[in-house]
C-alpha cells in the first residue's frame, strides 16, 4: 500500500477530531463565560435544535453550551465517516464497509434516541 496515502488519511482523521474538539471547547468556554457574566438561568427543558442554533448565533450562553456539547457528540461520528472515506480511498474495502456499518448503526441509534 502507498504509505503516503495512508499518512494523508491519518492527517485527515486527526484534523477532523482536532477541529471538532477545539470548536466544541471554544463554544463551551464562550457559553460558560456568557452565562457567568449575564447570570443566565438554566432552562428546565432543552429547546429544539433549531432554537439552539438561532439562540447560539445571538450569543445566548446556555445555547452555546448546548451547541458545544452537540458538536462534541457529533465529532466521533464525523471521525468514523472520515474512516469510511479514507479506507475506500486506500482500497481497503473490508474496513470501509465495516466503518460504514458503524455509521449506519450510529444513525439508527440516534434516530431511536430522538424518537424515544
């Protein structure tokens, strides 16, 4: 196998995780700072995703926290999706299919979690 391609895929996966965790950390810190400065109360029930996004762009601290946590939960899913891409690009079809199966199972689990 071409080690240069493998190294590129490793870097892609590394930067996917780094971007997800770093962005999440920034959102969490900003949200916490805004909550501390504005003395914002925590809502009883988490709002829907569309409301979280709208309020986060309006610098609502609690919704920035929610968005940071959501991004932190999505980061491993993005990593597995990059693995599917990387394995397919290298030609390791068995690993690509197994990784794709993991993505499908994560999607099913997410759908069942939202419904129930």
